């Protein structure tokens, strides 16, 4: 018998494409995404804000980090302004990164909510597959293998993406905030 044997359940799932994962490997880029989540900024403004946050990087390095985020489609040019014979670009994040740890006792506190959610999601998933299972399977058949994964869970990835995008739609429309605030 092994000195330690344990059933290790999956507790976390990270869904992202390899380009976005690579872009998030750097702490400075994560800070830039956070800065651009609520306001649009120029490279110069990003550089100044990073310096204010004790992150001393050259402006060319900041530009490189913004370009990596832009190439990963996590940052976009929000607007252009004519400035002194040139064009000033303002960048904004189109990606929200949640990087939190729940408090230690939260698993017990939230267990009833998790059970409730699992039950509701099971019914939702059954309905989703009845209405759109063929579409989900068709998309799954077209997906490329994950370069990091020996096992491929295409349908699960698609369902998680659908749930994530639906939550994002509700957030962007303000419906999620209303529910959280106790409204509709």
C-alpha cells in the first residue's frame, strides 16, 4: 500500500486559449489589464500609472506589453485622437481577469448555494443540450487539440464558454448587477 493515497478531485478549471494564457504569464500585463478595465489610457498614461504603482518599466517595454495583450485580443484601441501632427491611441481592456482567493471558511458557508446552483445548472444543461446539442457537437468536432492537454474535453469547454459568455452578457447589460443588488 502506498504511504499516501488520496482521491484528488478537480477544484479549479481555467478556460482560455494558449495565446491569452501566454499573455497573462507576466505580472505587468495583468496590471495593465486591470488598469484598462475601467478606463481607456495611452501608452504614456499606462507608463505613468505603472510608475505610480512602483513598477519601473521603460515606455518601450510598456508598449511591448500592451502589444502582446492586443495581439492576444485582450486589449483594443478604444479611440484615436489627433495630437501634434500624429495620432494618439487610447487602449481599453475587453477582458476581465478575476484573480482572487475565497476566504478559508467560504466552502462551508457557500456549500448550500453550490448545491442549489448545481441542481439548477443540471436542469439548464439538459435544456441546452436538447435545444443545441447538435451545434455544440459540431463546433467540438472542428476544434483544434489543446497543446497542453493529453485529454480533450471539447464539449465541456464549449459549455463553460457558453455559461461564461452568458454571464458576461448579463454583466454588460446590467442585469447581473440588478440581481446582486436584490432587484429583478
